[in-house]
């Protein structure tokens, strides 16, 4: 099932572990992997799985528990996708877990069996989301494959209910062979929950294709401003990511109301049914009298161009962000980033060095930070330049894929 890498391929794929073996001229067996993700939508967890699945050199497939644009994106990049859809399971969300699970039990068992059946054809089961973790790990007695879990969440009491934390705790203790966390913030929360040694939850930060973000030219940016009906001289603030209450778009609107001559563009959509929040943003804009200066761009595939079209990029999450891909993307796009200092964000942004940190949920301080960077373009440029260097050095796509490959191969050995 697995494929042996040539020495050259091995050195490229995973510098630390593989290249040690490659230097001893030993053949390295790359395991076949079944990647499992619960979402058909394109969120941060899915964007981090995408390059791993695309670049995996041995047999691999992605098994999705819901259909959507993520499937199309994977297939357009020649990754084979297998769908295992069970409507009753997809209805279970973290708020309604205790009410729904009993009715969903037959569906859950069907999905556990379906994943296990499929997993038998692979060496490793890579579980990318929490529902995938539960359903994939429950089937371990059936598939008997090694399991690696990519943790993308901060597992604290504030974010997850008692029951969900209990399930995660037992499953990770008894069925998961290896965990990789997307930030120290996520890792620490899991270590607290399952009471394991910190070294058993290693951290691999996400990476971005820096060239893709930095090569987009000014022409695209000009086109986007035309699309919004904005002249070049208007100071445009950008907030990127799905529209959801904890992403704090309402905080950005409050800040906009304090900055009378600026415009704000929200790039992203309500991916998980937060339509009521979108409506509340529109009402808030009217109430604040900023609707003429607020632009909803919807979900966009060309994030580099949109990021380059703005003068400053905001991150406004009101809860600690597990990682925040949009921040490293903004840094790669060469724009100054103002971010809410909590969770994984403080592992990326260094205040006044490569970006600007503000306390979460405070519109006045956010408005001050925006105004400060506008008034000091040289400072803003210096932060953006340092951010680009930092992202090249610490958050590159190649390093991310290499470290994840390393982790997966170690589990297989
Ligand atoms: N994204 C996108 N188009 C949009 C909005 C967001 O492609 O219109 C992408 C964005 O570039 C980033 C991801 O969605 O890669 C969001 O990841 P992040 O970690 O910031 O947030 P999450 O969705 O995981 O909470």
C-alpha cells in the first residue's frame, strides 16, 4: 500500500526525519493515508488539509462527512474524494449535542462503520476535525489503523460542553496514536484536558504559499477598488474570514463608526448558517450610520488580491483564536495587520515588531490602532516588511507540509 520515496524526493518531502534516513541511503516507506474531515466548507482546517492531501506522495484519499466547495477544490487538484453523508449526524452541533445524539445514534453507527470500511485500505487514518475524530476513532476496533488527530480547537470549558470534552478526553487517551496541534494555545488546552505530558502534543503552525500572496500585483488591487466603487486614496480596512459572532465583525463596525472617512470591506460569508448574524451586522451598520462605508464582498477565492487591495488588515475575534490563518496570509500579502491578542494569535504577531496587537472586543482601542497606523505610514510599512520576513521564515507552506509529513511518517513507523 505504501510507496518508497527516492532519496531526492525524501529529502524534499520532510527534511528532519526523512532526510536523516535518506542520508543513510535507507528506503523510506511513505504510508498511504485516509484524511477525514467533517466539513464540505472551506474553513481554516480545510485549507490546512488541502496542501497536505495534494502533496502526499503515496496513495491517499479524502473522506468527507459533508459535501460542498471543499470537495470541488480537492477534486480540481486531482485529490480523490469519498463522501460518507449521514444527515442525522451532520445535524449534531456542539450546542445541541446532548439533545440530538440519541436520535442520531443509528446514523452515527452507520458512519463509524463506513469510515472503518474505507480506512482498511490505508495505513494511517488522519482525522482533521472533531466529528471526524469521534467517528473515526470509535471505529478503531473495526479498522485497527493508526490514528493521527490534527487539533484545530482550543478545548477549554468556555468553548466546548462537558459532554464533548469528556468524549474527546477518552477518545484521545484510548484510541489516538498521535496528535498535532495547530498552535500552542490549542495544545495547552488539550494537555489540560487529558492531563498528558506537553511533549505528547507537538505544535505545527499552519503555513501559506508566500509567493502566491506576494506576487499579486497592484492592477488586481485597482480592479477590486473599482468593483467597490472606491478611489485609490480612500483608506480601506479589510476584515477577512467567515462571518460569525465570535469572529467579531460587529467590533470592526463599531470601530468604523469612530473613523468617519474610512471604508471597511468584509470578505467572507456565513459558512455554518450564521445568517442571523449577517442580518444583525446590516442592522448595526444602519444604526451606526456607516452603511455607505461598509462593503460585503462575500466568499472570495482570490484572497491575495483582496488583501493587497486594502491598506490595513484587521483580525477582531472576541474569543481566543486557535490559530488564525488569515493573519499569516495578511502578513504574506505585505499588509500591516492589527490583531486581537488572544490564543494562537500571540504566537504569530509581535506587538509593534511585525504587527499590532489590541485587546479583543474593544472597538475604541481598535479604532485608535487603525488611526495610529494611518498617521504613521512608515511605521505601518516597517511592520508589514517585518511580517513578510517572519512569515517566510516561520510560516511557509513547504515547512508546514514537511513537518506534517514528518509527523505522519513517525506514526507509521
Ligand atoms: N477564506 C477564503 N475566502 C474568504 C474568506 C476566508 O478563502 O472569502 C479563507 C482564508 O483565506 C483562510 C481561511 O478561509 O485561509 C480561514 O481560516 P482561519 O484560520 O482564519 O479561520 P477559521 O475559518 O479556521 O476559523
